[in-house]
C-alpha cells in the first residue's frame, strides 16, 4: 500500500517522538490515549457514513458490546487479551446483525432505530447480572500483558497499542475504499437505482460496511476496557461514545479517512487542555460553537481546509 | 427470451401497465412505442426490478423474475438504459463500466472495457467525471456502455435517441445496428420516431394508456388506424 513521505514521517513521529517527548507526562499521555479512543470510533462511524451512506447514533452499542465480550472472555475463560479484543470486535458484528432490518430504513428513521437498538444492549448488560455483574459492573478486568519485558499496560504501552490499532483501521479503510466494493459504494450515494440495475446488491454492501464499522468500534471498546480495567453498563453504553466521535468526525471531515482521527485529537485535546481550564463548566459549549463554525465555513471539515491550504502554499512556492 | 404474461403495474388508482403480454426473442429487435405516459418506462422498470408488478408474470429464459432479486437480474442478462441518463455519480466513465462489469458479470476484464469504450466512442472520455463532464450524446452513450459492460442478453433502451441532433442521431443509430450483431443481444427499444423504428426493428408493440393495442411488423402496425390515431393524438399534444 502506498504511503507518502509525509505519512511515514507522521507515523515515525507518532511511534518514537511522542513517547520520548511526552511519555513521562502521565496526564498528557492519558489525554492523548482518550482522544485516540474517540478517534477510533470516529473513524469507524465515518466509514459507515462515507461508504455506507448511513448516519448512526447507535455506535455506543458496538463499543459497549466489544468491551463486555472482551472483558468477559479474559475473565471467565482466561483468554489472552489481544485475542479477546478481536473477538470483542466479532461480538459487535454479531450485535450489528440484529440491526440489519433497519438498513432498509432511510435517513432519520435509520438513525432513530439504531439508537433504540443501542439502548436494548444497555438493558441486557444491566439485567443479565449473573454474567455481566449487572449495574455494579465488572472490576479488575485484565490489563494488557508484558511483551518482551516491556509492560504494555502502562501509559506508553497502551498508547502504542491504540496507535497500532488505528493504523490498521486506516489501512483497512483505504483498502476497502479503493476496492470494487468501495467504488460501487461511492456510486450508490446519488445513483442507487443506476447502481442496482447493473447488478450491485446494495443492501449487502451496506450491511458489510455496518459489519466493518461495528467490528472496529467493538475493538476500540475492548481496548478501552483493558486500559481502564473496569466496566459498568452506564459507562460502557454511554451516549458520549457516539456523540463525541460524531463531533470529531464532522469537525475533521467525515468524507476523508484521516479527518475523523485528526478531528478527534484536535477537538479532544483543545477542549481538555484549553477550554476546560478557561471555562471549567460548560466548556463543551465552545466545541458546539466551533462545530457550527466549521460546518458553515468548511462543510467538508478540517481535512479539506488543511489540504487547500497546503495546495495554496505549493502554488505560491 | 423475455416473456411478459398479463403484466399489470398499478400506482394507487392509476394502472400504468394493464395486462400486457409481450415477448422478445433472443436475437430480436422489438420497438416499444406509444404516447407519453403510456407506461413504457414503467414496463422497463418492472422487468429490471425497480417497480413491483401488481399481477402477471415476467419470465426471462423461463425463470420467474418476480422471484429473482433485482441485483441478480443483471447477472442473468438483463441490461437497460435510463430515459434520463443516470451516470453513477462521483465516478469516472471507466469506473462506471468497471462497476457494471464487476457486479453485472462477476469478473473484471480490462480488455472488454476498452472494447466497450471504443465501441461507444467514449475512449477519449474514459477518465472524465461521468456526472459532470459529459455532453448529452456522451451521457446516452454511457448508458449503453454501462449496459453492455454487464454482458447482457437483452438490452432495454429507453429513448436513447431522443434529444440528439440529426448527426448524433445518425451515428447512434449506426452504433445500435452494429451492436445488435457484435454483442449478439436481443433489443427492446422505446422510441417515438416511426422511421427509426421501421429502420431498426423486426417487430413493434404499441402501448396506449397501459394497454397493448398492437404487436406486429412495423409495416402492419403503422398501417393500423387505431395506432396512428393514438400516435398523432400524442404528437399534437
Ligand atoms: N413511480 C411512480 N409512481 C407513481 N406513478 C408513476 C410512477 N412511475 C410512473 N408513473 C405514472 O405511470 C404512468 C406511465 O408512466 P411511464 O411509464 O413513465 O410512461 P412512458 O414511459 O410511456 O412515457 C404515468 O401516468 C406516470 O405518471
Ligand atoms: Mg418513458
């Protein structure tokens, strides 16, 4: 897969420079990891929106299911954490299967139906207490293991894990978008009938995008639970796991691959480091205002804005 | 190859297609004519699966199309064009054909795509953005090209010649004639111009208010006073 020089430099900086420079600052590292968790969901959410043409308010269900599946597998069967994380993603895909009927709904009806589904999973996690621990939740969920003497459960280790997960997502997203499925999905946006009559099974393709998006979100949920080591239904299925990513994705540009990640890191860090200290309560209001400004001045989000800017610079040079 | 048996399509109180029985043989070129609103496009939509018939049957190679999902009909060999060209948005001309071929046949064959591009005179425009950078003639050619890329046995053409100026029309006619031989397809074509139909078609079917009022050779059909009445009535309107 093609990676530009700038891309390689950013990846190298992310793996080496960030831990070296910021690694000793636990507070900043934890903010960065939190922003990357939001970024992972934002990327998965934007994939569904961009390729599948669907706006979901239900991604907290995938996040929560991924977290519960991975936590329970490691706790009850002793499965290694990384294997359980992948199965957490699979669990989220299974959860998305029950949402398939709503794929036929359009626009706001789809968004509302998927929101309702998300709530169902929270109720299950609360009521099925013999397995999930009910509303008291699960404590001491296993941490990330040691790898060749390096403890991955620390801030730096966790950061490297989520970084790797996000890079894998970016690679997968790029591969899907460039594939024949990706081209057909792009075509379906504005010309669904024309695309269907040449043999594209639009329902199947949308379902596949839902699965991919659910899988990614489930893996992020699983990462998070092993990172923080506890879980309860209100937390795991909190609406924040979908609203923050939506803000991040739209802010960064949901039609681009990197936009949601850049948006998440920018929005989260700016909010926590600057606005929160300026306006301790109600600082989210500033985010809302920023989002509105972005939608008005650059509907495509931050990424097109950055790119336009660099193009102008190239032209001037 | 295609057989419609007592096909009806109703939209609420409106019967757009009314108990039509019609067939198209595997190498036949059949014209479908009739005034605006007669139900011609709706008949195409029923065959390609975009609207659900209210009653009757659609058989393609003896397979019941009403039990065949829309997306599988292209694989079976049903290709069509849209009256108002519908290029796949966001894609280049070539990508339009790649999607049509990949999903309509199950495989990608770049040589065949080049051949279709060449045949439809779109080679120069292959990398252009289909929805925004094509002239009307090219959009109509792309409609035909997309259908050809799915390797059809039956090609349903919905007013592909309408709106073209005389030269473009003549070239397009030549292409349609050649296409019938080269790609060995049966054709069902909606067209208003009597001369064009007589020139191209082995048979003509006439729809009026959703009903089939004539079906025969162009000579027979265009001599029928009832047909000519519906015809002149429509073109005066
Ligand atoms: N999807 C639809 N819903 C409701 N009415 C329709 C629909 N499609 C076509 N019609 C109506 O059915 C009739 C036949 O239309 P159409 O098949 O487009 O005619 P033609 O192609 O012969 O000009 C018209 O009265 C049209 O308004
Ligand atoms: Mg019509």
